[in-house]
């Protein structure tokens, strides 16, 4: 039903662009988001009938105060909540300070600590409108390069090529490269990726701008065991965690966890 709704709204469309080297599982169907994956999140926030969304709130402490959760952040005053749902990567839940440190019991802590993630870099190359990128594919999985795993001509993959919008290229590194260079200088990493990219696609024109992004927690390699999409850390007031760390790093995994969280929260209201 989620896919049907998103397809009917044009938020998702079937992936029809040629992707070289993609392993297609039998019976699976692949989609893409023409306006980017954030359009899926924006669509659901719009459906929520007035959810207030705040950005740049880096949570550092969670503590109990008069039957509520007091949430502190890097900048700005602490705020109080009746229910707190944590969906950040599992290692970041374990880095939180305050009463939460003692609220997470020993067996939960062991479960959470056993979750693992891959790390990688993503590089975005942005071009002026009317720039031509002459390759026969929309995206390509690379199997024989120590640095690069995936290259996508993003507007081509999304079927939104137009003379008004400049093309963009997205590059994902291998997990091994990401791990080896996790704490390297970002400028050096960017240069390394670009030098490998030039060997793979020598015809690429010079971009107008470049953005290099480090994903310390990229994809879940091992989910939290024995948890069906969520874990309740405290019941009154409710403190609960979920997200792809409790399922798997694809859209189905996110939906499974979201449904599980919603059911748990509903039964506490």
C-alpha cells in the first residue's frame, strides 16, 4: 500500500534507466524518486497534518525530569517531551549522555552494541545546464576498483534530463575505502576519489562544483538482534528507539520499523 500510494502521487516511479552491473533479485522491483529521496519524507510530513519540523538540533543528553523527558542539545535550551523516539544510527544512541546511560539495561546495551554499519564516502559533481555527459548508462556498479563502487548520472537515473537543469554525478566509494579513510582529511579523500573516477570515466567534463560527504554510518551490516523493528528503553514516560538499525537499510526496512514504532507508541497513548 505504501508503494501504491507513492507511485500514484508520482513521488516514486519504476526504475527504467539502464543500470550496469546491478544484481536483480528475482521477484523484486526497483523504484527511484524523481525529486530525490527527501521527497518521500516531505510527502509523509505533509500527511501528518501539522508536524513541526526543526533542523540543526544536535541531541546530547536525555534525562528524566518530573515525569517527562528533558532533552538537551548542543545549542539552545533543553526542552521537555512526553514521548521520545530515537531513530539515529544505533552507535549514536549509545553515545547519548544523561539518565539514558543508566536507563538502558545491560542486556539491551549488549544487543545495541552488536549492531554494525558500513562506512563510505559519497561525492557529488554538479554541472552547468546544457553540459553533456556521454556514457551509455544511467548508473554503473564497479567491481574492480579499490575506491569506487557505484557511479550514477543522477538526472539520467531519475529520467529528468532537461536543458534547464545541469546534470549531476553521484559517486559512492567501496566499504573498504570508506573504512580505511574514515578519519582522513576530506580534501585529500575528495582528490583520491576524483583521480579514480577519471580513470573509470575519462570523458567526464569538469564540474562547476563538488561536494564530498562522509557517511560514518552508511548501511546496516548487522541489525540489532531479537528486536522487531524497535526497542522500548523506558515505558513511563515512553522512550523508544527504532529505524533501519533494527531492520535493514532499504525502504522496506524503514517501513517495517516505522509501523512497529507506531504500534508501540499507540498502545502507550
